[in-house]
C-alpha cells in the first residue's frame, strides 16, 4: 500500500552541527550501546539462567539453605536438581513445562486475530484514517493518539506509524523527524498506556500468574488486572507527548529544507473496508454484551458476579475476536480475502511470525520450572522480603526503586516479556510477602519498562527509526536521535512515577478484581 506519492526521499544535508564526540551524553550512550551489544540473545540468557539455577540449587541444598514461610510457618528447603530425581524431572517434564507455560497460549490465541488484522492491512488503514482525518491544527494530537492506540496491535505501530507521521508532518510544512519521533515516542514510551486490553496485557499476565503461584498456587491473573491505571495513564501521556513534540523537540530541530510531498488518501476500497470492519466490531461487541449484561447471562459468575466470572477468564478469546472478525470483513471488502483459504493462510502467516517468541517461551518455561522445583524462588523472595523489612524499605520507596530498576534494565534488554520472565519470579513473590498484589508489582514493572523504550538502542525498532531519520537528515546519528527522544523519557518518567504515587496514596483499584494490596 502506497503511503506517499514519492517514496524515494533523498537524504537532506541540513545545516546542523554534528554532536560533540566527547559530551557526557554521548559517552553515556556509548557505554549503553557497547554493554547492550555484548549481552547474549534473550534465548541464550534463559539457557544460561536455567543452568545457573540447576547448579545453584545443588550448592544451596548441600549447604542446607532453608527459610520459614511467613504464611504457613512451614520450613522451605532448597532442593537440588543435580540428583537422580531432579534430572528425571528435567527430562520427563520438559514438554509439559512448555505446553503448560501460561503466556504461550495467551499470546498465540491473541495473535490469531491481531496477526490477521495486520496482514490484511486493517491496522495500517486504521492508523492512516486516524492521522489523515485530523485537521492541520490537530495533527500532533492525532499522531500521538494513534500511537497510544497502536499498542493494541502489538508491534505493528512501530513499523507503520512513524513513516506515516513523517510524511504527514512534511505535507503540511513541518519537520518530518518531529512527526516520526512523536509517533515512536507515543508507541514506545506509551507502551503501557492504552484504553483497550491487548496482547501485551495477556502476555505479561501469564508470566505474573506463574510467578505469583510460587507463593500462592491458586492465584489466577487476568489480562485486565492493570486496565484502570493504564487507561487513566493514556490521559497523562497524550498531552505530555503533544507538548514535548510541539514545544521542546520540534523547535530544536534545524529548519527542514528537503522535498515536500503529499500523503495519498485512503482508497475507496480501504474506506469501505474500514466501515465494514467497524460494523463487524460493533456486531461482535453487541454479542459479547448480550453474554454479560443480563443478570443471568452465561458469562456471569456466581450470583451474577462480573469480576470473578467466566467473562474475565474469556478476555483473551474476546480480544482475538475483536480483531479477527473486523479483519475478515475488511479483507473481503478490499479483496485481500477471497476465500476461507486466505483466512487460514493469513492466520498461519501470523503464527509463523511468532517463531522467535515460541523459542523464547520454551526456554523461559524451563527456567521458571527449575526455579520453582528448586525452591530458590521462594527462598529468595522470603529472604529478600525479610531484608527489605529489616532496612525499613517496604513501602512506596521500594516500589519506585523497582520502577527505576526496570527502566535501567530496559536499556540493555529490549524485550518486555524477557525481562519480566527474569524479574517476575523474584519480585512478584517477594512483594506478595510484603502484602502487595501481584498486579501492583506488574504495574510498577510496566511503567519502568515503558519510559526508557524511546531511548534504548536495544529496542528492536530503534534501528529502523534511525534509518528512517537518516533519509531526512544524513547527519542524524545514534546519539543525536537519542538526544531528540530523551525529553520524552525524562518527562514521561517523572509524570508517570508521580501519577503512580498519587494512585498509591488514593488506594484506587488497578483493574477488575485487582488492587494495591492482597485481599
């Protein structure tokens, strides 16, 4: 699908000074890039961590390491995995660990709908509709809102929206780099601010559930556990991103003197497709409403409950359907789908793109299983909780510190799921033993994971953004691009942490059935 009437944009030699080589910022960024490049692939990290757990379990068990569980009073001893029984479990339960890994099914089911919507062009057309349909004075607003909402389609927003935003800015005489960084900041920095429960919610909830079950085997997470806070966050991030773009970033960019171009409008078929997709979404939502609104509806829980109900357990297939049926309607109208075979092929193509995630999930599942079998997770959680209580760091400073730790780690490991698979089994049970709901720990992580997304070179799409920026300014390098993105990280971070603190003191619920403290 053509985005503009001119696709080959020559690099523009703008009158701008190259960033000083020895500035503190560039030295710091050089360190981040160098250290990040030396880190192994996330798959390799999980293999290393799994080996470390196996070895550590043997030494801990040999040393007689044990703690007292604060809830039950039972003694929890380290269990060696380098025994006949441990090795048997490693070999015989490998497939079971993978098949029963909570995030695996959640993400793959969601991707059936999201992947088809992306494949037939529905996501791209929807983003263009939002951006192109806005008046000139509302261009920044529409791009930022589109970026926030693009997270519902997973990573598609990183690929589709920045080039569209650059062309839209350029078509009205504004700097294209300002447009692309506004879009990227909204998608990346606002990655955990959304009005709609999406694939990332399902993905992280699966990891949180597994981590929480180290302490409470009966704990069940739902993808909407942070929804109230994240939806409210969108109303904080959107105006901030608009202000930063218009008042901080764009005024600092050199005057753009390159070619002007005009965005292609959506075709008649695309417009018709969006209308039918909207109708399909409305029908699907109406059907779901019939299943939950009446007091005796089949998706209601005991005594008509909604929070603890089949509805909350059905959020993943509901999210899938919310994308799947509009995608089919859009594809039929635009001729992207001509038969049921095309639908099946589109879903299969979406699954094929999940190959790396499936490999990551396999090794993450083994690591988490070993962590549980060895009791090291429980021991670290109880010992860590006792240590934090001993030094008096158990309240808000602890949680803010965790946000900062997550934000720092994000500079080196870009994958949100990979980091949470590492941090979750330690911090979720640790904070549970301090009385905090796993949903609250997950929320703190999500804030930290989001705020440094715009500046981390380890994020998969940062290199794509840099390449795009160079088409408009050949002098744009890694340090200069991060310097452009840095205001978003700093201001988003300060505002989001302040919002988190206010929410904490007000004691508001985080999502359906989820609060700050354990019930």
